[in-house]
C-alpha cells in the first residue's frame, strides 16, 4: 500500500509538472505573437514574465531582452541581468553570452574583460555560437587578451560549422586573404557560401565572384548568378554590376537586356563608374531601354568624371 501511495504521488507530480510546462509554453507563444506580430510589447512582456515564473528559459531570455532594450517597459539593466542569470543557471548559453557581452562592453556596469571571458567561456560550453565567435575574435586580434590565432580559428570553425553566420563570413574572408593563417581558397569558398546561404550579402558577392572565376572550385556561372543576385538584392554595388553583365551576356542566366539595364542602373546610382558608363551606352544604343542620347551622354560624362573612360 505504501508503494502504491508513493507511485500515485509521483504520477500526480509528473502530471503537475507537465501541466505547468504546457502552460508556460502557451504563455511563451502568446508573448511571441504579441512581440513579433501584433506589436503589443507591454502585453508580450506580461506573457513572458508569466511563462518565466513557470520555468520557461526562453521566456526569461525575452524578459531580460525587454528590460535591457526598454521594450514594453522602462529600460532596467539590473532586472535584465536578474532574468539572464536565472536563464544561465538553467543552462541557457544565450543568457550567459548576453551577460558576458555586457561585461565585455561595459553595458550596465563596469567593463571587465576577465569577467566577460569567464561568462563567454561558460556560454560556449553551453553551446552558444555567438560566444564561440566572440571569443575567437578576441583571440584573433589580441583584444585585451594574448593573441592566439590557432585557437581563434578553432573557435570560429566550431561556431561556423554550428551555423553561426558571422563566424562563417569571417572565417571565409580570413581563408581568402590569408592575413594571419595559411590561405585556403577551398575553405574560403565553403564558408563564404555557407554565410551567403544565410543571407549575408558581402559573403554572397565573394561567393559569386569565386564561382564565376573558378577560384577554389570549378567555375559555375549558374551559381555565380545566384550568389550575385543575393548580394545585389542586399545592396552590394559590385554585385549589381556583375549580375548586370551576366544578364547582358547571357552567362549563368538567360540573356535579358532589360534586367541587365535595370541592374546597371542600380549599380550606377550606387556610384560604380563602370556601371555608369554601361548605363550611358545602353541609353545610346537602346539596349534594354528606350534610346535616349541626352541621358546616355549625361551618364557617360558622369562615368568619365568618376575615372572610367573606356
């Protein structure tokens, strides 16, 4: 009989915990909806607080963010820290990273590189790729710590392989430039493409360039056009020019003089002299746009003034 009561007690406890978790998840979802979709920041904060009190680590992180950034409430870094500490103790690497980042930049309290590194190392052990990337950057540049390029590359690699876009972009550019480590174009292409696939426009430009020229891999103009498009839509003028050229010449994409002109014009407006020249030529020749001698000459003049005189 005693065993039966113990068993029933354990079952009731498990059901209670399950119900509490379910309620916390529901409140977290309410908070997310109000925060990200309906724009009700104060309502989101109330829901997040309620979920945090029921043990939701994600909710505690969001409460900390609201207090840190003054979203739905007055900014209060002490309260933000309270919630992040609780989330960190519950195993949140993101919370530990936030605390370390505050110490690193002196946000809310005195700057302390020593404390920052302690929290960042804890966060990295808890799986925070942001912490891995930040620690790697400190080691790479020797910022308030002894420079250790090998350790930096290892940390960046762990973060990049785990999906951190900043680490992918940074690692890719370091392998391309070879400033402090051996140049490796194969790894440069790998990591820059990874970052580009997550939407990093700067990385996408280089991924497009390397695919077009066959650097670190077999030339692939279809992939080059794809990555140039990502970069061009992200506002990279050089990518806009290169994409326009591919459309004009029909390489990697179907030839389309209208699209070529449109991208030449975007790059020209962003100050690329060669694009300004090409816009002028398109107007004069009627390539992808109605002929207009006056506009054509004006763009050719602008290109010449900016140093491009074909």
